[in-house]
C-alpha cells in the first residue's frame, strides 16, 4: 500500500470541491496522478479563472504559482508544495537589470515593446505590463511576437534567446535583424557598442535543460532509430530545431505523439524536451509506437516537487496551517495586465 498516495486521496476526499490540484506536464508521474488539471503553462493559466475551489495547489515552479495567484478569484488561495522550486531560466532575468535595460532602450527614442516569456518572475511580468507589453508561452509566442510587431517598430523578447530565435525563424525575421543583448552586472547595455536598431532584441537567457540538446544528438538519434521522426521544444537551440522534423510547445509535442501513434503505428518518435513528459508519452502510446527522449533531460527544479511535499501542503491546508503564496500589492495590476493581454490576444 502506498501510504502517501492514500493519505493524499483521503485529504482530497475531505476537502472535496474546495480543493483543486494543478500540475505541470514536467512533474513526475507520482505527483501527476493526484492532479485534477495538468497542462503546460498556457493551459494552466487559462484554466485558473474558471476554477471554483477555495484552494488551488500548483505543482510546478514558483513563477507558475505567481501566475495562478494573479489570475485567481478574490478569496482563493494558491499554495505551492515546494516554494523553493524556481525556474532556472527565470532566475536569469533579475528585474533590477531588466528595468535598467528597458530604461536605456527607451532613451534611444525607438518604440520598443517588451514581450516576456511566462518563465519569468512576477516582477518582470509587472515591468512588461508597465512598458505596454505582454506575456507569452511557448504555445503562443509566435502570435504574441506578431502582436508586438504590429504595435511597435522593435521588440525586446525576454529571457529565452533560443525561443526568440526559433520564433523569429518562423516569422521570417532574418538573423541580421536580431541581436542578443550584451548586459553587464549593473544592467548597462552600452548603446554605442550594440546594434540596438535591430527589429528583435533578445535577452541573453536560456533554459539550461533544453539548451543542453546539441545538433549531434539529432544525428545520433537518426542513426540509432532509422526512419524515426524527431520533434523538439522551441527552447532548444535553433541549430537543433533546424535538424528536427517538427518543433512546438509542450502541448504540441503531446498532440504530435498522439498523432504519430494513430497515423504511423510501429514507427519511432524521438522527442527533445523534459524527460518526465517524454517517458509518460512513451508509456501512454507504448502499444502503438516507440517514443524515446532525445537525451537525458530532467529539470532539477520541477523535480523538487514530490508526492511527500504535496501531502505536506495538503495537510497544511486541511489543518488551516499552510501559508498561501502572496503577490506584492504594487506588482499585482501591471503583472495581471501583461497576462490578461496574452489571454485576450490568444482567446481565453
Ligand atoms: S525545464 Fe527549463 S524552462 Fe522549464 S522550469 Fe526547468 S529550467 Fe525552467
């Protein structure tokens, strides 16, 4: 008998409709098994405003909890099983530096709008809202960048340079119209030494999990699984994406696995993204096709959330002891603005 799973099930039963457990697809199977809603960051954000439960437990990294708090109804509380789980990429853009950079770009006289990837802190989302920009996820980055280019002559995309490059390739923005900013420890960009007049400026951040996939991994997969199809997440480097057969968000990769299972039974699909998700897809479709990870890639931050920690936070909620996540009052409105702009542009 798994006592942790049983204890979680008992608390879920006790709290009933007062509780909703949400989990990101990169969570491990033991945690996902308890989730009422699972999804990528866009799906999770979309679902929050429609949840009636008094308590939302978000199994994911810190910025996901912050986004849920922003979109939750008044009186609802959001809890994280592991508040120390923080997206490594979001840590690459301290708001102090981001503000300094936006101030310097404004001084150039160019009309530049920021687009912040959802994998950023609440403070960066608030800054983005303050400067007239919006948030995006990997599922809608193309739509949101196109939206930003209709509003301004230039866009700064933060913080994932790889996603920025991959979306720029889809939108037909040539390399010589992009620039990865050089930013020093004080947030200075030295305008005289950088081509800030380019159409797309990129913050020099990346997901260290997806960025570890290299072009040779794709070549090795093709020789190990002859005839395989290879799909990867656009947080991978553009040189990797160029060699793949398909690329797209987490939800796209899930659909792609289902499509291959139905349309090409017996074939092999290699997926370049976080391994918990790839292993789950392999298990789900194991009767129809073979699914393999492009390489070992477990996000250590997502892995900090465990079934035991989920039980711990649920016991706290049931016992009225769990401290909910609190959003700093002054950040609330500008950050929510940047998130709701995304939901309005992409449809709720
Ligand atoms: S996989 Fe990368 S982007 Fe996703 S939470 Fe981990 S570090 Fe952040």
